[in-house]
C-alpha cells in the first residue's frame, strides 16, 4: 500500500489519517507496529512515520513509553455523578478489566483535615492502586472507623469492593455522600505509582459517606489520572 505523492496533503498527514482510522476501527488495539513496518508498508521515510506518530501522541490517540514502544491510548473512563457508587462499579459499566493493588493498611491518627470531619482519635487507613485494562487510573486513600476497618481486614482487599463489603457483608446501609472534586499535585512517590508526571495536576476527589443513622462510614481522598478518568454530570435549569 502506498500513499498518494500527488496529493497536496503531506505524506505524514496522510499516514496520520490512516493510522487514526485503524485505531478507531480497532485494528490497532494495544501496541503500535514498529516504525520499520510502516516504512515498508507505505514506502516512506522514518521521519514521515515519526511525524505522524508524534501528531497522534499530541492529540492523545497514542502514548509513548520510553524503551518499550508506542501504544494506543486506553479508553478514558467517564464517571457519571449523581449516584453513590464505587470505582469498581464505574469500571464495570465501561466493560473494562479491573485490578487492585493493596499498597498498605493499618491504624493511623487522622490528619487535621480529617479531624474537621470526624471525631475519632484513630482511624483505619487503606491505600489501594486501581487499574483498568492494565493501566493505573486511581490511587485511593481511604479511612474508616476502627470497628469497620478491623472487620474489613477479614477480606481480600486486593479483590473486594469495599462498598459491597460494607453493604452486603457488614450490614451497613449507605445513605448519602458529600463529594468535592478539585485539581492538585501529588507526591513523587504517588506519581510513580500512578505512572503520571509529578509536575502535572491530577484530579482529587474527597468523599465522605454516611449511613442512614448519620454515622460516617468512609472518607476517601483519591487521586485520578486526568488523561484516563473524568467526571460528568447532567444539569437541569430550574425556572424561577
């Protein structure tokens, strides 16, 4: 297959369009073929291939991993706000493969920020890294009352959805949540876990879940990669 040298559209732009069409059609689902394969298939120079790939990286269709290769960008996750649900439920709705990596857990003293929301002198802390289709998308820092946290340790936190455990195993009835979403920076250690540039801002979600009796059940402080995760909500204008 050749590109049209008589076309006023530059060769790299023609190649970019063909590559984009293949990505959108699912022809390339993971790693892109080598530069040499494109050179041979389209009878073009390496610089032409690199220009096309660089343009698709800029547009977000491709991502480059140093020393590994060029990959099709994963399908971004959209979390529709308006109902109380877990990250696991959101990933399932997108029909993506989910994985969980338990980083650490144990009893800690609440931060001053958390103390303004709860009265507990000690809380149970669980830190987990969430994946969708093999890509790290969120780093969860979750806090629970000690009586709840100690019960959660009976379960495999590398696989279980904690909201499901609270409702179906521990018998709590989740009632409502207050959630704030903002942009912010993360530490060097956390940026490495998320495989995200430390100098770039991430999405930060702070959510406090309470029971029907008004008891706090979970406070989460979660970092989301903005290139792989977004929040959406439908709004309706009220007259008057």
